[in-house]
C-alpha cells in the first residue's frame, strides 16, 4: 500500500483484494482506517497515530476487517518516504 502524506491510499498491489476483499478502485483515496472496526484496539490506533507523527519507520499489529466483516490480524510495517519532508508512506502488510 502507498499513501500520500494525508494517509490517503494512492496504490495497492494485487494481493490487497485477496487479503481484504476490497478492490483497488474502492481503496483508492480512502485512508487505511476503513479496514478497522468495532474491535480494533483504540490503544493500537493511538500508537499508530503517534508513530506516524514521529515520522520514523515502525511495525505494529492491528485487527482489521475484510469486506465480508471477517476480522483478521494484520502486521504492518510503515516507512515514511522523504527527501527533506515526508511526502508519502509505504506500508507492507500481511495477515498473521
């Protein structure tokens, strides 16, 4: 997944639909939070927000939801992309 600085998705790979059930077209321009749901831990969400503000690479495991509402744990590795200022984030994700 590739997002812009506002964390809006601008690209996902072919495995995204297999993992989430959502099409590329549906995901574009949304933030990855659309994958979260009622049982996604608020503490995890807060840690992710804090780490994004710190603008350093990090790993986290989050409870996400597929299109069919099935929950799955997702390990994410996020890397800010920048020269002088961060312009995008790349997130590598896998179901665990």
